[in-house]
C-alpha cells in the first residue's frame, strides 16, 4: 500500500473509534436516565427504549461502522428526556431516582422586594 492509502486508513480508523466512543457515551447517559422513567410517562419510556433498540439492533440507516445515525437517535432521546425532566421539575413534581430537596442549613435568605 502506498503512504497515502495508509494515512487514509489511519484517519478512517480514528474517526470510526471517535464515533464509537461518542455513541457509547450517549448510550451510557441514556441508560442513566432509566431510573427516572416511571415519572416521565409513556413518551419518556418510548424515547428511552426506542433509542436503545435502534442502537443495539444491526438494522440501521447507515452501516454499523458509521455510528452517526445511532448518535443522532441517542442525542434526540436525551434532548427529549431532558425536556420531560425539566417540565416535571417546573410542575413541582419529584421524579423517582432524584434526591430529595436539600435541607435548609440555617442560612439566611435575602428577600427580593
């Protein structure tokens, strides 16, 4: 093989490893949100399980050495789940798997007029 071919193979390998690492990081973040699923309703469960199933099954839009489509699905699921969590928090509901409110430690709070 020529030198240019080796450079191309090395660059392609580095890109493949980088996208694989990105997909794994996103999958781990999605899995960490699992403990809050009971409070997020059917839409949250569908986004969670749908993203994981799409990532695990070999049938993809792009072939498996290219993880960009998997990363897109996982990122979209994370964005959707994050929005659901923020909506629940704004509504004042405690989600399962989240710590209780921090206890007041006697610090004086300033009142804003």
